[in-house]
C-alpha cells in the first residue's frame, strides 16, 4: 500500500514523502536540507534510505534543499532532461541524475511511476502518477489550468494531491502584490484557484476516491477552510460524502496516511497476498 507524508507545502517550500514497505521517495525538495532531514526523521524515515527525489520543476520552492541534501545523503534525482539542464549548473558536486521521459512510465522496485506535462511557467513542469498493486496516487502541484491530459492521467486515483493556491476574491483584494504578479498567478501558466481545483475534483471523483489533499495554499490569498469548502461542496453534490479533504501545512509535517482505503479482509480468507516487485529499466 502506498503511503503519503507531506513534509511541507506552500510558497515557502514543498516536499512530500511517498512510501511503501519497499520504497521511499521524495517529491520535490523545496525546504532547506536541514528541515527536510529533521522532518523525515520526526516522521520515522531514514534520509540515507531514500530511493530518490522526483522533481516536478526547477523553481526554488521545489528545489531549495536539493543541492545540500543530495550531497550529504547521495540520493539520486529523477528529473526530465530540460529540468536537469536548467538546474545542474547550480550544483558544486555531481549528483546522480536519473532522467525521466514525459509520458513514459518506469518501474522502481514495487512502484510504477509516470510523469506528465502540466502548464506552468517553468521549463518542463510535470505532475506524477505513482502506483503499486493496491493504490494509485495522483500528484499535481503548480499548474495554471487543467488540461485534458491532466484529467486523463488522474482518472482512478485513490488519493489526489492538488494545488489550491488562491481564492479569487482574496487575490483581487490583496494590496501586497502588484497587478503584474496577480496576473501571473491567475494566468494559464500560473497557479490554480479554489474554483479550478474544485472543477478538477468534480470531473474525476469516483467511488473509490479516498482523499483529496490541497497544497501550495497562499498564506495571504487563501484559507484552508475556504479551500476545503470548495472541494467538499462539489463532492457532496455528487454524493461522495466519505472522501477525506484536508490541507497540507507549510510549517509542519502531516501524519503518514494510506493512499487508498484499506479493504477489510474476511476472517475466512486465507489466500496469501502476492506483492509485485520490479527492477527499474531505463529506456
């Protein structure tokens, strides 16, 4: 069973743990290396045992701790070739790069991983689908609008991690940001509003959707209760009353949660559970 632990999510930094009994990965490393290490250890993970870091894109709130963390722990970095080219000059050591091809799934131990293109103002931003034999996680952070590719890839996900960066009214009323910044945030290569996040959830909700986790909330232009309210409204309209909806915090790590709802095993069922385990193949 896939498990998810959000170490932190917000404009100040983003980092998430995806784990099974055999594999532990980070998605992004936007906190400081010290904070990533401290929060990993507090959540019960050994930084030295990480199998890799998946990068969504090159922006600092997703890569700030990458250089120091990988130098200390020797963790390989999984990125697209354009993302690697954009940031590799920043490293004063030679990290282990593992290149991903957009739209081409690969297998890492007991996980099947696929990255797919998303619209954002980065060189080659991607979202992720991570699966094992029991569960499917859809991961979308920093995206300006919802494409058909995003809708298609997220179909059937048991857990959805989704950006809900801003509330439209709060962004319009904000007096800290210049008009040009507001335009960037709300553009087709900026970030998702609560309304856009809710529209996506409404489009892909299904009977086995277990939870929706909202991330990358603006500290000034959104509020967790507001963001959650948008999602719960569209789920209630479609009679999906048992889906757990919550917001990741920027300053503290979440508890570790199962990606899919566990199926009760009948007492009389004695058949052994066979778990698939694969070797990573590069193409």
